[in-house]
């Protein structure tokens, strides 16, 4: 008997919940625009030598927009604008590379902004990524490739061999791979020392 009462009560609550119309509040009833904008593929070039110009070729973003409005009864109406994959260089995207300095070794943030307007409603979204500037072998970032860089590289290699972790940050690891074989090791330090010695002899 008790179970029958509980079942009847649960059924009544369920029917009441279903019968309530799904309408938007006054605030929700205002049209709005939702954007999904993100990086799908980084540009081909994210590491730059000193003096090189920023290049977004190869960079891909995913680009979606949903316009949400309501009818007289407060029911939601959606309009989808799907551009799918778009190049970062697409006309209409706004690039902010003001932080990028190709004269100074470092890691720099690049911003790309999309602004969409549908039926008088506007929304914007920004994505960011980083690029690096420097010279291979110049792990100290002082603009010189010398014995100091070779020494620092050997210290990092020793640390990695002992602990499995590098002391170098991400930018230093990129530029420490002097011979560009995909590894940071004593061979890079040796090549840097040889090159710095040659440069010293040439200057002398």
C-alpha cells in the first residue's frame, strides 16, 4: 500500500514537471550570440631567428557561431553559422602581434580575434598562442653563441641525465638543439664550442 502511494506521488510530480512550459525569463529572452573559436593547428613557423617576420601561414582555427533568439512564447530559436576550419590569415580576423619583438630573444604572445555580428547582435572571442625568437646555440639569450652557452648546455644535460628533467625552459630547449637533430645533448654543446672557437679565431 505504501509503495502504491509513493508511486502515485512520484507520477504526479513527474507529470507536473513535464507540463511546465519551457519558456525563457525576461533576461534570457534577449537575443545572444555564442562563439566557438579556437586553434586547431599552429602555424608552420613558431620559432624565429632574429630579424625574421611573423608568418601565420599554415595556422588553422575552428570557427562556429550560434545566434539564439526566442519566439513570442519564449521558445528558443537557434541559427547556426559554421565556417569549420579557417586559415588564421582569413580576412576579418584581427591580429595583435604588438608584443612580438624580432630583435630580442624571448617568447612572445600572439592574439587573434574574431568578431561576429548577426541581426544586430555582436560578440567577440580571442585566441592566443606563443612564438619564440632567438638564435640556435644562444641558450643564454645574450645575443652571442659562445663557451657560456656550451657550458650551460652541458650543465643542463648533466641535470637531465641525473634526474630526467631539464633545467632549461621551453625556449632554451628549442635553441639548445644546435645541430637540429631533435635532441639536446653533449653533441650540441660540442658543436657550439667548436663554432664559438672558429668565430673567435675569425675575429682575432
